[in-house]
């Protein structure tokens, strides 16, 4: 994505919002046709690039704009650089955030064939909301990522009054405290979206895989549940976040009867449809320190998404829900795992 002034036609690769010469809002320019105009082969590993060899490509679009792209695949000068989309519901899309959350969100959704939403679609957004902390701790979905997701939905002409941002506390901390401290409440107020505490909604009983699930009625009143987790190293964060649609007391009882993997699988078969759009720009490690990955991942299958993230962070000790998920069976679209792998040294 490039950004151009509508008057003087100067172009930037980062969203500075206004042209410094004309003081006009910049227009977004999407690169549709890219060709390789430069190649450098890298054979020396670094902390952020442990897999070698890889290739640093210089790409040029149809407007003459140039950008740099890392690739594990070898190209030749003049080759077309194209990334295929997929309609496979088990696939995981990965994209690198450069300067714009919104651009990365658009790209991963496009790579998976898009979402079946329109102006009248009712969307239930489910961010990670667990503790009353500032966003730089990476405990909760960041306000920037939530705002970018709302902008994406608005760009698809979904009416703002049809969007609900929901959460539920599974600990002793009131959800209102976490919403305010994390600044997610401020994003809701900015777009005049009323936040929803799922614990105060009605719950519907469903039976799946011999498990009795009590699921918030809001899920079945929505056309799409947009699971919006922030990923954490060593956790199945995306899949865990979906559990927040269950009644707290019901979930705690289920944990004595089944594993989280079994509960997640049963819930996935019961929900009318949900899409996971996960934030992995700054992620939290098991030591609570944060690490920069600069990624967005998306999938219709949250367990597959968590398994791909574990592979990117080079985890060998997988959390329980992911131990049976085989990485070889997961189609990847967008950036390849080998291009992004980064091992967190404890």
C-alpha cells in the first residue's frame, strides 16, 4: 500500500495522513501488479532471520513505486511476484504489518477469500480483555487493532450500530475495569459502540460431542463473530479467547469433564460461524516481557491459527489444545512461516 497526495501527486510508503506541502488527506494506492527488479541472497542468520538462505527482493508496482520484500522462494529479475488467495476454511493467512494495521487486516481477509458481510450484517467483536493494564503490556487486544478492525468493517459499509464489542471476565476482576484501563472502552466511545458484558446476557444450552454448552444468545443473534485476540507465546490465545462466549460457571464445570481442546472443538461445531483475526505485532512471552513480531494472522479455524503461531515462534512444548494439530496439514497463504520464524530466548 502507498499513499498519494491528490493534488501534488507525491507518494509515501507510510500513512502520514496529510501531505506536508498541500495539507490534504492522502489517498491510499494499492499495488496490484508487482514484478521483481532486484534480488539479494542472504546466507548469514540473525536473531530475527534464523532461516537461511533467504532473498531480499526489490519489487516495483504498476505505478513505478518500489518496496522491499523478504522471500524464502528464489525469484529471477523480471518475474511476477504474486500471492495466491485460498478458499480453504482450514487455511491460515499471515501478513507483515508495515505501518498500517488496516492494510494488514484487509490483506489477510482478502487472502482467505473475504468475509460474507454487508451493510445489514450484525457483527459481534470479541477482543482479548483479561486484565486492567496499559496496551504496551500486550495482555489485551490493543486499542489500535480494535479501531483498525472497526474501520475495516465500516469500509465494508457495515453499519456501526450493527457492531457490538463484547467481553466477559473469567477472573475476579470486573470487565469494566479492564475495558477502561486497556483503552478499549475509549475506542467504543469514539465510534459510539456500546460495549457488551456477555456475563449479563441470556445463555442458550447446546449439546455437542456429549458436552453441555451454555453459549451467550448474542452469538446466535449475530451474522458473524469476529474473534479479535492478541496472541501470546506459549499459549493457544486465539482458541482460548473464543471460550469467552460460554457462561463462566458452565465453563468452569466443563473443565472437570473435558480438556480445553475438546471444549474448543465442541464449541467450534456449535457456533454458527466465527472468524479469527489475531494481533501479533507486539506479543507477550511466558516471562511477561514483550517481543516485536509485527504480524497479523487470520483463519476460520482458531486451533490451526494458534498452531501456526507456535511454529512461527519456534515452540517445541506446545500447549495442550495444540498437541494433536499437525502443522503439515495446515494450508498457508500470504507470508510463509520460514520467512517469519523467531525464537524467543528465555
